[in-house]
């Protein structure tokens, strides 16, 4: 079970873990789950979501918390990425806000990283977690049709393509979420034998 209401994340997690032979469902078809209020720590947020679902529904649950950390903004928006600028903003408005805050910053000073903390919890309280990081820079303008969130402005590594210009397979080979969930699944596989 994947503890997310974000359809983009669910699609990515299913693709990332497609070869593990497990079925992953979202919360949409299940009884409502009470989630804790998210704070400013990726690992704590991911763990709290996974534990909430595992305990309330009696199933093994996966969750993540991820965000974009921009050097020129002191690491912001970070764990608050999905709420950056307020709850009323959608992804496109958050991207515009971030770009406006970086308007005077040259591309060389736009270092950034996507961070993901993935967690797996059991109803009995077993908790595993893993972190993934993807380095890059913030582009001047949005591009591409793929992905979601800040993908249209995240230049991957030292390259000139933004995450939203990558195919799903390319993205799932290098993304912060892919790195975190694959590491998490290796931990779980080693534990269950």
C-alpha cells in the first residue's frame, strides 16, 4: 500500500518497483486514514505517514516525503515544497513563485537538489527508511511535459535537460525517489529473506 494522495508519486513508485513482484495500491479505494500534520523533516514525515497507514489499515505501507532544496534560498522550499507559498497554490504557481525569488540569481548560483526520504512500516511498528538525492540546478523557465511539481525547472546534474523532459524510464533511473525506494526495498528484502 502506498500512503499518498499524489497520483504522480503513485505512478512513479509503481514504475520504480515494477520488478519486485508486489502489488501497490493507493489509499483512494480504502477507508479514510487520519494522517499526522507534516513538519519540516523528510524522514519524520515519511515515517509518520507510513506508520499511520500501516496501523490504521493493518497492512504494510510505503510512504515518502520529498522536496526541492535550492542553495540560493538556504535550502528552501525543502520539506515544505508541496505547500510552498501556501495551500492555495498549485504546482505551476509554486514554480512561478520559486522562479520569481531566483530572478536575480545567475544560473551558476542556482544549485539545487531533489531529496526523497522513503519509509516502509508494518502494523506491528517495524519501520525502515532510505534517502535518495538527485543533484542539479534550477532553470530560468519551465520546460517539458513529463513529471510533476518542480520537474519543469529542475536541470538534472550538469546537463541541460530538465526532469520534465526525461522519459519516465530515464527519470526513474536517476531520480531521488527512485534511489530512495530502491534502497528501501533492498532493506525490506534482506529483512524478510
